[in-house]
């Protein structure tokens, strides 16, 4: 067990930063666990590693090939599988599915990975990815747990046209508690990080660095997003919010012509003032997210009080429209990975934008949580990465999260270290 993370405002300016890095289980199986840790520690200066579980799609994520994997050029993973040996007593109706691929299934990767990292004095974490349950399985086995929009239709999210899970579904909540309890009770993890996507309207805004004013999101949120299901009706009622009545009012808004509203250039904040029921509904979604994280954090800490509950803050702006109200949400997590990938763009000018974003993030959340800035280590130009690894350190962050090891060239790993040697933390990377 390594020392607990230093958290603001108690953080010591002289203490080393946390340089975390993400790996996938197949990186470890293909390249060798010790070799991967050697590379991350030696080349990039990492002192913290986390392994992704419940991942989806083909990797590397943006296409191309793995640069140093000796076994494969790319990997299509099984949807939303775990790579540890689950203790089923923690689960209810929804049980986690373990990998069935031969080269992965014989090993408890969380156990091996955590033990190996701790032997080197590195922190060890697990990430639970964007969707915690395979959306096809959700449709087939748990249709009662699907998010629905104001018309009662399933909310389609980032999962290739498949629906999103409802965060107020008791079966899903039980499953979420199971994941956190199982991991905290049975593994000596320093942190559990998650990138669960709570509410999504349109995928393209997630990946753009500078999305438009959220007026577009406010106008279509109840039509494109969830949730108005029976579980949400019941949860809202408990908090004194009549969601059924709100739905009727929002349906009237849905029939309005949106163009006259957009035309004078009205801002989202003003529109929400004019439509308090919409604001109340958006607040309710944030309360639903807060409630889920309060429950999972409490469950994990009942087994391991010092475990760090970490949120991957993947939306760069307007997170309120995806259900994250930072000011109240930070009460339910211990640390945050602030995502603002620019390094893959190979555009040095974007590093300045990123630094400004991170400085603002420090103002918004830095006093309340330990936070690390995400660096995308999969770009083609190491000089951009090196500059970002240097300059991002001066923004108030407590370290970095390097994503993802398998897709990064060794030259990029070394560029991170060179940046660190010129950073605010240079004394720790001689
Ligand atoms: Zn719902």
C-alpha cells in the first residue's frame, strides 16, 4: 500500500506530481506486465498506473496500428468486459461479464497488475469505461433500465446507435455498487476511476474542443436526452419534483419552432431563466449523477476507507448538460482527471488553449479535489507533447494522466519525460 494522495488545499508544493498512465489488459498480456511498467516508469516518469475495464470498440481508438505491441497491430475488444475475478456476492440482478478470450481469461489482471505496481512504489488504479454494461445486453436482458426521452423513446448514445442506461434504475444502481464494492473489498487499489457517460445529446460535441454555446443543447435536451422513465419519475418524486408534470410542459416546448429562439442569439442561461421547468429537469439529472456517485463512493469506502474515487471529466465545456454540475459533484469524488486532449492534433498553438482551460479548471475545482491533467500520448509530433508536459504543470494541476500506453510511441513517452524535466516539477525528474 502506497501513501495516500496529497489533496488540496493541504498539498505540498514541493511534493512530486502524480504521473498516471492508462493501460489495457491486452497491452500487459502481449508486451509483458513488467516490461510495460518498466517503459512507463523509465521512459515517461510514471508513478501511477491504471487499467481500463469495461472498454469498447477497436483499439487504437483513432485507427492506425499499435506502434510497439509485438503480437497485434490492433485489437477489437469484447464489449464491456471485466478483467478481474468478480466476487458475485456483491452483485444483484445485473452481473458483470468477464473476458472470455483465452489469452486474457486465465489471469486476474487487477490482482497481478496491482501487486506488480505496488512492488515498484507505483499507485495502482482501475478505470471503469464509458458504458458499464454492453448496450446490446441492456436492450435484450434489461429493457427496464434504458433511458427514455420525453416522447418515451430510448435515448441513443455513443454506443453505435444503442441506448444508454438509466442511472436511476435500481438494477443498474445495484450493479454499480457491486462493481465498486467488489473492487474495493478484494483488491488493494489506490483509486477507482470512471469515465461513465451519464447523459449525452450529440456525440460530436463531446469530441470537439470548443463546442458552441449550449443553447443548442438546452433547446433539444429533453427530445434527445433522458431520462423520463418510471424509475426517474419515482426518484424525482422523492426529491419533491413532479417529473410527469414537467414532461407535459417540456412536450409543449418541443413543439415550438426553435428558429426564432436561436435567431436573436439568446444565450442558454437566459433561456433557462425563461423556462424554469427545463432548468429544474436539468438540475434533476445532475442530482441523479450526484446520487449515483455518493452511493458508489460510500460503498467502496465502507470496504477501503482511503480509496480514491476519481472522475474522468471528459467534457471540456458545458458539463452541466451531460449531468455534471462540478460545484456539487466534487462533494462525491476525491479526485478528477481533467480531459482536454490537444496533443494528438500536432498543433502547438492548441497547447496555449489547453493551458487556459486547465487554469480555469483549477479555479473551478482545484481547491476541492486532487486533479490531474490528461495528456494524449498518441500524437505524431513529440514536440507538441513535450511542450504540453512542460506548460500544463504551471496551471495548478497535481499531475498528469497519460492516455493510452498501447497507442503511444516510445518517442512520445520520452517526450513526456523531457517536458517534465522542464516543468514546475523538474526537480523530481532529473
Ligand atoms: Zn430513467
